[in-house]
């Protein structure tokens, strides 16, 4: 049921340009109390720029903002927060060395006499906010000791710590388990009942149709469609987003599977995984599926030399290989594209071309001197293959959207000419058009003889792209399935430890 109340906030004719790029061109957006509006569009469509305009980080070049019918401006992030605009971002910015409570109330701590922080009150308020966010976390816990999903719930609690009129949720479920996603839906329902206007940004259509009342679609910095969710469908949203038909989201190509390139046997870690063994062949895409905490990423990090296994062995092209560091992994032909690209994959503050060529300096140097022209050539070769959307290759990688940062990280490792590439959640948080591009490129790599390991929590992606699937549960291999005859029910049962035939 949609609201008949006046709009909480209205943006009209908003434009924003950067050198060489017009990020927003006359866009409009209206958010209503007690409703969820889904903002959808491909990476680079202008969604992140609009959020930064809403939260006072960017000032629009043109256009007007009205808060409950009154013209207003947000000259700073603090001004937007004071006006009741709060955001939960996909790449959460939190402080590892501070406690959970300090992270929740940073910048607006409750204070007692003489202006001192009222610690008991802050801990009590934090506990209440965490319960509302569906988290059972001690507010005194240092943030660095929390898992990714728990950090995300802390970010949600921080957003709730402000008496918000508008709550912006940017890919809020990206790091959450199925149970936590259900709790987030319940939280959104409570926010709607409380009359909050919610802007929900997601690339997952099941979430959009489950949670949203309205939709607004951006494409190439313009608003190209809006309406009620109940009056549209997935096909129409896709056409609006990409301006074309997506014939096949999972363009899996049939390629010949070659000889074994990687053999893993008895890989163990004292706390994360146990007795992992499998064989990976040239031209094969091997999917790894499992629920949050199954140990998939932890195993991949050990395979890449980030952490040390307690025992186990690997062979590359039949020869025993000892990998103790990422440098040794790259030298042996194994590369790893991590899930947390902002923290582990890209070097924020460096330009795109230097990010791409960082592990390949021996190819771009001569007599100890880096040749910038060669760096640009190598970066252009691999970023163009991935359809990177950027104004220029000397653009700071930190200014790119999440999906384009992912492409830079993939390009960086492909430039090393590996034998095995590990893609950990390769399409996490990127739009349907970019997903299709990454999937198509994945198939091309397999066709060229590269062996691919794909870790994914998305069942359609696992089923659509894998030649074989290994399911992990509680640090062990729970099942292995060929592509033929694979069903979603088989995957879920194995991952959840549910017995019986699927």
C-alpha cells in the first residue's frame, strides 16, 4: 500500500559533473514516508553520486532539494545527518580499533556533566540499537574482532542511532547470511511503520520485489523510469536499466576440459577448514558454494598464501608446489580476486593503470625503470576486455563504482598471465549488465585454457557458470556435483546439512 502523505524529500533537476564525466544529468527522485523506493541501474548509472548528493558529500551543480516541502541544501555531511538523512553503505566505513559502541555513536556520543562521554548510557543505547538491527553483539567488543556480517549490522545500528527521516540502504544485504537478511527485512518493515522514507539500492531483483513499494531507474546519469513496483516486472526493469535486452545473464560456453592443472590434497587449518581436496582442470570453471561461515574464502586465502595451512599438499601441472606467500602463489601461476575488493583488492588513492600493472612491474620496466607508456598499454588491454567504465586510466580507482573497482582487480591479476584464477564472489554488488560482462569474460578465459575457481553465494550464478560444484559446510567438503542434473535444492540441502535425496 503506497503512501498518500506528502513527500519526505524531493530532488528535482539534479546535475553533477566531474572532469570528463557528467555523473548526473537533470535527475529527479521522490521519497515518501513509510515507503521503500528502490533505486536501480547499472554501475556508473549515477546511483552512488546521487547518494552523495543526498548525504551532503557532493553539492549539485544544478537542481533543487526540498525536505518536507521546504527548499533546503546540505552543505556538508554533518548538515545532512542533522536533517535526518542517514546511510548504510555497501562498503562500510568503520574503525577497527574502536569498540562497537564507539563506532555506533562516533560524532554524536551521549554526554553527561562537564561534556564528558556518558559511557553507561552509550553502551545501553548501543545494545538497544543492535537488538533492533537483529544483532547480539556486546557493545564493548572491539570492531576488529567481528566478522564481516557483524560489522554490517553495526553499520545498520549506527544509521539507526540518528533520529532519521530518510534511511538510505546501499546493497545492505551484500555480506549477510540468509537469516540476517530476513532480520533486515523485518527491520525495514519496522522503519516503514515508524514513517521513515527508505531509499533501497540493490542489484538483487528478488530483494527489490520483496521489499520496495516504488522504483526509480537511472541509466547513464539520467532518470529513465519510475513507478509502483506492483505495476512492473523484472523484464521491464532490465530493459530500462541497460537500454537493451539481456539475452543471457549467464553466457556459459561449452569448452573442452583439459588436463589437471591444480591438485589439492588434505588441506587443513586449525580453525577454518579441514581435509580439503580436489582436482581442477584447464578450461574448467569449478564453483564453490556454501553458506556464510562455511570456510570457502578462508581456504582460498590459504591457497593463495595469505594464511598458512597446518598440513596438506598441492601440485601444479603435476609438480609439488610450496606456497607460503602471495608472491610465491603468483610466481606459480595462482591469483586471487578477493571478495573485499575495497580493502584487499584495489589500492585506493592510486590511479587505475598503476593498480592494474602493480603485480606485473617486470613486464613494464626496463633496467629498473618503469615505462609509463607500457603501463598504460597493459592496463588498456585488460580493462578494455572487461568493459571498464572510467573517464581515463589515470583516474583514482577510489572514485570508481564498486563494480568497476572489481573489474580493475580482475584486470590486475589477469595481466600476470596466470594458470589458475580464484574469483571470490566475482559479481558481488554489481549490476546485471556488468554481471553478464564478467560472466562472458569468465567463459572466454576458460575457453583460452585458464582454470577458474569461482566462489559464489548466488545459486543462479553457481548453476549457470560452473562445470562442477563443490559445496562446503563448516570447513569441510559436504558434496560435489557435476553440472548435469544439478538443482538448487541439492545445493541448499548440502550447504545446510539436510539429509535425504533432493
